[in-house]
């Protein structure tokens, strides 16, 4: 044998792959038998409390079965999920089963959801339920947050809605608030100052990077800020 | 010369590209599916049957006296690669006597790659050899010979010991020299660093450990440490290397020729409670019927399952301790049924049982001292240490989360009965009487109309639809009423509102079902005790008159080396002088095993 090392590597790689596939198959078998019903059908019925034609706190606006959700380690694709930004609820539209001849809309129990991904205009957006102590002095309360980056520090976005009255009608205005969690401390990112405060242990380098890349933090796209955090992570790993 | 270098570079590049292609080929989707070895069950792709797991069971020593605890550690391994794995989350451990009957059983929740437990040896046990066996639910699909085993010897000085044979002096493998470095054929090296091998009574001992591979790189190893009187170890103690790399075990671990029918599911969350529900009149299975599992208690923990064709059902339980569970059809009109639960533990034993126990006559004196030690320990231990059960707390969260209304009865003036409470205090709920029977109805919280169907009515977590009995519960017994005034979906089943009556005792206030019901005490996870030993760090404790005659000085099943391959541990000697044996053994993340022992003299 000219290259026994290569052969061994191939065989090892094969066996690892096969074992992983078998574990996945077994996990799916387990899920199918233990949790055969629509796993998302767990929770209270959701009721619209707003006038959908006027304004809606639900995202995405296009109601299509294009979301995916990870529940107890299993991925469910192409399901119709909407996120109620005002009440911080994950809402599931069950298009397959009618109850009492009604389309059912369920508030999915947040404690069974590992994470979910919505197709927003800005692209696929991943959300996860983050838990914060109730008595903390920080800025955040437990709930669903968009997870943008999880390097040395975490970059999250809070999608929320403001309830307003316009022309005598109640409307919901969707807004996003950006946060960085570094070493357990939460920083609200409003502009360059707060960003440098969040990344204070490498502030000069980050500042230089912002100048070099011509990034204006206040109006920067989230991908640009993600790039800043990737740069910061690289700095920390050096 | 430049051309030669160029050719050499191309050759290396060519090899690298070939290698990359081969590795990518292995990882391409579908490759392993096309491999016939992976699809030998009716052409099924990635047959789950191909996945095998194995366990390694380790104890703090080999010989025990009744009344003592056997401290154990279980490592879970991927059977093919012998690497630590955390696939199954439940491990069953049984202590079998020489006839193969289980005399003690544990059901352990081990979410990680290893876990530990203590098993108390009852004083009803006879002296002799016993077999500890450990397995997962998934392993029950395969021959019991693949389970993990360990033989321990038990002495009961309070029962007839005439049946015990005696053997002559067995040459001791150890000559008293301290062994500071242990290496295995798998290449994991443990180095044990201590200041000396001689210690005084109640003296602190600190040991440093370094784990490296064969070329000196640090290894993050999962280890356990035991320190016990040397007479309580066998001369040729089975160690982790024997079992993890045993050729016999590997033969067993090969996939079977005939794939068995899938009977046992792996337990990937908690204990899988399975069984069948049958019509008691016809013995036919109740197929495609929604049934509810509930646990009696102050929190509502219900699950709904639609039975399979043969009336099979599966629920996941992750509570510890003994729970009282109730299984009943969701449709209360279905009454003639009975439930059969599948046993959790493996019933057969197609593996060798422990042979007769022979006492080594050269150790009689030391063993006699160990028996005395056990009795002294059992007298003084309650005064000295706080060895409390470290069982996980039972989840007290209702499946429906926060209710819309939570009526604490003590917050209001004492009313005459529950009917009045509902009428006066509980919002969105009303009592109706029809044909002499009372029913409860919930208003829809969205539009204020009454739901068309009856709500789910729970009493101490259990569905109970005899409203007249509920209304007769004494006000002194009732703690609170919770109301969900929305439709609620549970495992696909819809309830139009939920009303939960919680009593102060949480035991259903003596309510009686009007038909036969499956209600049974069920032991989910065993409560786990943890090893505690005294610390003589201060003079006041060191000079305490409380006797300390521990046979096992130290047991630490959760010792891990860090990224630098290093760790350390500390323990104290007891009042008992003599020779002790310290054993450290464990596994690295890539499945390399290690074992090291050292003699300690306490003077």
C-alpha cells in the first residue's frame, strides 16, 4: 500500500460519518414516536388584538410558510411562523389541521423552542429565547432576540413594537434596538460611543477599524456591525 | 534544481488534492447511505439499528460490608469508536445476586458523557459475590452480554457466613512500592505527584495529576479517584482498560447478524414510559385513542398521546423520586380499559453470573477490622457529616405556564363551599346543573362567549370530570383555583379552557373516579447521594472526639484535567491506620483510557 495513512484517514472519516448518520436517524425515529403530533401545537390559541389592515406587530409581513424552527434539537422547515414583536410571542399558523372547522393559530411555548429563523426582508433572521435575571440592573428582560453574532461577545437585536394612536386609530410601529453583551454586561448600541464602550478593551483598534472601513455606527447595517465584532473577536484571539 | 523542486511541489500538491477529494467524498451527503453496510435493514438508509453504545462501570472498590454504599461511575461510550458519548440520557444499574435476581436497582439521569451514583447495600443481603450491571434502554435491543458488568463481593457479618469458602494467601501483585506513573496501551499517561506516601491520622493529603498523551501533549481527561483500605481491593482488580479495550467486548459490539425487532427506544430526554392500553371487555387494543398521562401533585404536568395501532403509547418522564401517575383516555366516555406498562429494567440475563465468593485468609484480620469500621462509621457518621441526597428538584411548573387567573382561597373571606367560590370569586367560570349533574364552563377570554365544549378540569394535576365531587371538596382543603380562559393545545389536542383545583395536600383530596382508572406509583429517576468526607482543616475539627473509621477515605467521580492536562484533589485520612490504595482512572475525549494506583500508609 503506497499511502496507508490516507486509507486510514478515509476509513476513519467514513466510520465517523456513518455513526453520526445513525445517531441522527435514531434521533428522528425517537422524535417521530415520542412526539408524533405536530410539536408546534403546544400552547394557547393566538388571537389578533389589532387591525391587520392598518398595522400589525407581526413579522414578517409576508405570511408564507417559509420559517424554520428548532425544537428539542429537531429542525422543522417551511412552517408558517410569525413573531409578535409587541407581545414577544412566537405564533404558529397550522395550515394542515382544522379544529372546529377553524384555522388554528397557536402561541408556541417558548420553553420548547431552541431557536427559529424567519425570512425577513433583510434575509434569514435567527431568533432565540434569552433568559435574563428578573432583578438584574441591566437593560434586557427575558424574551426572543435576534442573534446576529456569537463570538467573544454577543450581538443581539430586540425586535419590538410601539403602540401608538394615529388619527384615532391604534397602530403598531416596529422598531429594532441593538445590544452587545460583553463579559455579562449589556450595552445598548446607539452610536460609536456606546460601541467603543462595549468593546472598551480594544477601543483604539476598533475605532481605527471603523475609520478604515468608513462605518457610521448609528446607521450601519447589522452585517457591518457584525464585521466589527468579527474583527474584535480576531483581536482577542491574537 | 529549480525544476526538481517544482516537480516535488506538484507531487505534494497532487497528493494533497487527492486526500482532500477522498475526505470530501466521505462527507458528501448520500455516500454513507449508499454503503450497503449502513442500509442492511430492508434497504433502509442510515438504519438506526447500526448505532451501538456501550458503558463502562467503575466502583470505588471491590469488597464491601453490608450497610455501606457502593460508589459508582458510569462512562457512556460510542461502541464503535470507544469514545465518550452522551447519546442516551438514562442509565439503568442493577445489583444481581448469584441466582440472577436483582437485589437493588437504580435509574440514573446522566445527561453528560459520564455520571455517578451511590448504591446502599441492604443488611438483608447474604455474603457472597454480586454482579453490578449497567445498560441503557437502547442497549436492551441487543444481547445482555453487551451490558457493562462489574463483580463486587459483599460480607454480611450478621448473617450465616458458613457458606463462604476460604482461599489461601494470594500473592499480592503490589509490593508496596508507590506507583507514580500509569500508562495504558492506548497512549494516555497519568502522572500522580504527591509529597510522600506516609501520612498521619486526620492528615490532609494533596495530590496533583497530569494527563498527557504519548508525545507529552496535555489531555483533558474525565477521571475518578478512589482511596480505600487496600484489603478491600482485589489483587487483580478490573480497571477501565480491561473493559474499554476488552477484545471480548469488541466481539460482542459487532452488529448482529439478524437485526432484532425494534423493541426499546433510546431515552434521549428522560425515562420513556411505554405500555399498551386495551379494552377490558374484548382485550382488543384501544388504537388511535388520545390518552392523557398526568402526575398527582400541585403542578399540572400532563401529556397527551394518540395510541398506535396496537394500543401502544410512549411518554417521556423526567422527574425524580416516586411519582403517582394516572393514565386515562382524553374522552371520559371511554371507561372499559386497562393499561399495561412495560417494565423499565431488563428481565433476562444471558450472561455469566457471579461465581462463589472466597475469603482470602491472609486478609481475614484486615477484613474483620473493616467490618468493625463499618459499624463504628454507621454510629458516628450521622453526627459528623451532612451527606444529603442531591436529587434534582421536581419541576413545579404547570404545563400551561402562568394561568390567566390564580385564585388563592386564603386571600378571600371563607365561603361556604366551592360552588359559592366559583360563583362569587372565580371569573370566567360558571356552574351549570343538568339532569342532576353539575358541569363547569369557561367563557372565551377573547369574546366573552361560552366555549362550546367542556374545559379540561384538573384536580391536583389530574383530569377529573366528576364536578359534583369537586364541588364537595372541603374549603379547608382547597388552596387555589387556576383558570385558563383561552383554547389550549396540548400535544395536538385542543381544550376549550382549563380549570385547575389545587388542594393544600396535593393528593386529590380523596376523590374517587367513577370508573376503573390506571393510577400507580412509579419511580422515575433514582435520587442520587453524593460522597462526603470530613475535613480536618481546623484544629477544633481535628481534635473532635467523634471517631472516624471510614473504609473509603475518598471518592471523587468528577475529576477533570484542564487544558493544561493538570488537576489536583485533597482529602483527609481517618483515625484508622494501615495501608490504603489510591486509584485514578478515566478516559480522554478521544477514548483513550488510563489507570494508575498508589499505596498510601497511614501511621
